[in-house]
C-alpha cells in the first residue's frame, strides 16, 4: 500500500538541509509542475511493474522539460543536451519516456495551454523518440557530430551565446584584495564557515585530478579562491550543495575573466533503486561516468570529489547555461517543436549511454507494427500520472501548515 503523499514527502526529506526546505516548499506549492519536478521519488512509486517494452540499460531517471538546456562543452562550443543526471541508473528505457511525457502535459498546463495541447506535445516527443532510435540505431558517437540541429535548438543556442562569462562571474563575485576574489552574499550563494571553506580547499585537488577540462586548460594549476553554500534546483534542493570559485593559478593576474565557477553537490543513489535517500561511497563517480557517456560533448569541469564525508558530483556553473523559458515556448506550435526536440535528444542520450551494447537499439524491432499501441500506452499512463500529480499537489496545499511546521529550521 502506498504511503500518503504528505507522509512520504516528510519521510523522504527528513535528513535534508532544514534551512533550504522552506524554499523547497514554495517551489513544490507553486504549481503541479513544480510539485512534479521536486518529487521524483513519488513518481517512481507509480511506475508499472511490467513495461510494455523489454529493453533496459542506462537511463536518465528524472527527465523533464527543465532538465534540457544549453551549456558550453569542453570543445568550447555551446551545445544543447540533457544537463541533469542525478537519478541515473540501470532501468527500463520507456520509464524515461513516461517521465518526459508527463512533464510535457504539466508544463503545457503551467504555460496556459489546454490539456489536449500537452497531450499532443507528449505524443510528438514519444514519436520522435521512436523515430530517432530507428534512424540512429547504428550511428557511432563520431557520426552524431554531423547531425544538424533542429531550428528551435538553434534558436536556443543563439540566445545562450549572448551572455558574457566575465559579466556573469562579476554578478556573483568581487575582489577582496589583489588577486583574491570572494562570493557576494545573496539568496542563492550563502556564506559558509571558515571550517567549511577549509574543507572545500582540501577537496579541490581530488576534483582537479580528474575533472574534464578544455584541451588548452591546465586545471591542476587552478587555485582555491572561495566557497559558499548554493541554494538551487528543485528535486535536489536540500542536499548539501556548494559553489566553489577557482583562479587560474597566478595570483597577481587573477581577474574576473580568469575565474572559474563550479558546483559540488551531494550524490544520492537513484530513487528508482532506493525507497529512501541513500548514498553509496562510489555514487558521485557513477554520476560522473554516466554523464560522460550520455552527453555527446560533456560540460566543462565535470567531475567529482569528497568533502565532509560526502561524495559530491561536480560541474561548471557557466554563463551560457540556459533552459527554455516560458516566452520561448508560448506559441503552441513552438512547444510541440520543443517536445519533438526533447524526444530526439532523449533517444540520442539513450544510444550514447549504451555504446557497445544492445541498449535501446532493439526498440524499433520490438515495436515493429505496434508503434501506435505503444504511443497510446505511454499517453494513457501520462494523463493518469498527471492527474495523480494534481491530486498530490492539492494534498500538499491542504496540508501546507503541517509541512511548514516539520520543515521549519531548527534553532542553532
């Protein structure tokens, strides 16, 4: 028997950072889509015991519209890809498709589109996932380089390229003395104690030993400048999370343009595998390796380290990080185009993540003659799951005072 939504919510977050949970509650309460994004552990409990397809391998896990976007890759190019692999594990490929389809229905509602518009977008994503697997099932990693971007993908990349890294870093950091920079206190970048700063400095060499950097970079020369606690995300909000400011290693020459900003976040095992939050010792490295496989061109300064007894997955926080905004997707035609792009990108990630294995390459063969049945199966699940999300969100709103009481930060 499934645990009531509020009981499950409180149980799941009992060991998370209490100082962050009031803000997380605001994000969960703002809309059914916000609730959906922040409660992947509830979604996994609703998945069917038997899939339609018998195809399994490395999956993304928590895939939804806000986990796609642009970033600057190690090649120096700005690329579009899936950018969050917190919940990656081994599983049935179609479960990723379910998650994406539900997110499209809920995202469409949040933008003011009709339920039918959201279902049409979900259908576009599912069909493009199937078509892309069939089109690319024999494509090598190198051959993916030649795939032309969709028009809506090019539009996002052009918008992301406008931002300057120096201006971006300058909005977050300031000079404290010659060659030394510190974070500006803010709502998302919160000062930490000297002891935590020292721990971050001590964890830096492990990160620099194996992080993925551009060809001409010399990451082992980078030096610690400052660290702070970072409050961000939705589902992962409440996990220990730090922003670390790095210099290029020549103190007298440090400027805003020479600084790097990376994020270190506590790695938890996927809730597809666990019924409660749990972190195995090697989880951060697992997320790192999975991300390298899934992304065609990995994000710069992808890596991992250990600090305060925690395994921390790492990545750059960049000026060119950008997700689709509501304005980008407001016309329904553009939203359906984006949904097709999401399905296409998911197929590419599934194929890249299983190179050298059968993975999802057998899906087009399994579906031959049954494509319509599979599309209908996914859409039925997605509509029913979206209704469950609405019910869970309504339950949260009715019990918000109880959650606020449980999540109130403790007195120091």
